[in-house]
């Protein structure tokens, strides 16, 4: 493909600039849970190469409000009947992941998972906290959709650029197995968040990202991809924090995010090929944003940033190792060829199959 018709350069620049702009806007406007907007912007820009129309964008926001309301409905059940509530959350996660794997809208599936986990966990403590999470999701998505439209206006996709291939629709049995695996990846983080929903929101976001990644990762390379992307995201977050500490300002926050996003986006779109698949770099960027966003909030709140980062990174690694274990346990094993029975191995056991 000629260089001038290769759309990957524009796509990488859109992904990096859009994610950095979402980050700057969400922290600049002091949105609730500001890390949500750049994470959603990252997923939108990575999965769609065409801008959303005004009608589609408003429709998506309404869908998000309705899907996340499922978490509000389950919060009273979790408070009064926790065992039944957790079972219903697990069933809802299975159905949401299965819907996406069977050809459904991946964004609707993502918001269903977020609504079932983040909002229901927050609602067990306080209804107003759950409403704050709904507000954060709605505002974060609105920022992501607007930034996506602006990036496509500044860096339009070529009319003859090939569209990304649609994700394959898995057979019913395979989709159910992978949905069960993804649900089991998310559930422990959700149970942990029930003890302190506001403190463990980053763990839920990380587990949702791992659940999505587990749907496209083979068990053979699970440890390398899941754990490697988590560790690399943590290392990049440390380098980012040290660089940002040299000159702290929102402008430098945006520029550093743009630089780190460009480095990862070039590898994600194979402009700088590596042996890792695109999902590895997408998970690396998501981990970087979650860790960095929470560290900035810890700094504003006057907490010990380094201790909190170490604890959070340890939890991220534990959740990732658990996800690798689930991928190993729920990977179908090849059937060994059946050995002939004792009588079939005897000479007279083959007499009836000899030619006349």
C-alpha cells in the first residue's frame, strides 16, 4: 500500500491526540472520576474509524444511561440479600459479555459490564455515590464522543481507506465459554470493591479491561500478554509521573500524554511492528491512564502517592495473574486419541475386519 494511502498514520495520531485531549478536558473541568473520559475515548478511537453522527452519539449516551441504571436497580438487592445480588451480577456479566461475542454492539456490552459492577458497588454504600458514578460515565462519554468528532474533523479518514474487519461472531458454545471466562475475571474485583467502592474503582476498570482482553487472548500467550501489558503500563506510569513532576501543569499533562500515546499507537497500528498484538498495547495504554489518573487524584487529596501506587500496582498484578489462571483453566483441552481396547489389540479381535 502506498504511503500516502496508508490510513494507519492518521489513525495513530487520532488515537493519541484524542486520548490526550480527553485527559486534559476531564481533569481541567474537574469531572467526577476524571480517568473515565480518556479510557472511554481510547476504546472509542481504537474500535471506530468513523465519527459518530449527532443522532448516534445522543443515542449512545441514552443507551449508557439505561444500561448503567441496571446497577442502580441491583444495589438494594446487594445491600439486603448479598448472595442473591452477587449471583445476579454474575449472570448479568455473563449475558453482557456473551451479547458482545455473539455480534452485539461492543460498546453496549462494555457499558453494561461497567454499570453492573461500578454502579451497583457504589450503590451499596450510598445512592448519591452511585448517582455520581452514573454522572461520571455520562459526562465522560459525552467528552469522548465530542473529542472523537473533533479529531475526525481535523484528521479525516480517507474516503477509500479500508474499514477495519468486523469482529467474528463466535459459535454459541464458544461464546458462552469465553463469556464465562470474562465474567470470572471481573467478579473478584467486584467483590473486592464492595468493601470500599470509591477506593477500588480503578481495580474494577482494570478488571473490565482484562475481561475484554481475555475474549481475544489465547491461553498460550496469556501470561505474556496480560501480565506484560500490565507491568509495562505500570512502568510507563512511573516514567510519566517523574516527567510530569519536572513541570506540573495541565498543558504539560496533555503534551506528555500525547507523546506516550503516540509511542503506543505506532505499535498498536503496526507502524513500528512488534511481536505483541494490538490488544497488548491497548491494555498498556488503559493501565497507564488508570494508574496515572488515580495518582493525580491522590496527590490532589494529599495522600501518599507512592504508597498508594505500590498498593494499587500490587492489586493490578494480582488481578492480572488471576485472569491468566482463568484463561488456563477454561481453555478447551485437545482430546487425546483413544487407544484400542484389550480385545481389539488381540489378533482375533481384527478377524471380522479382514478382507474376504
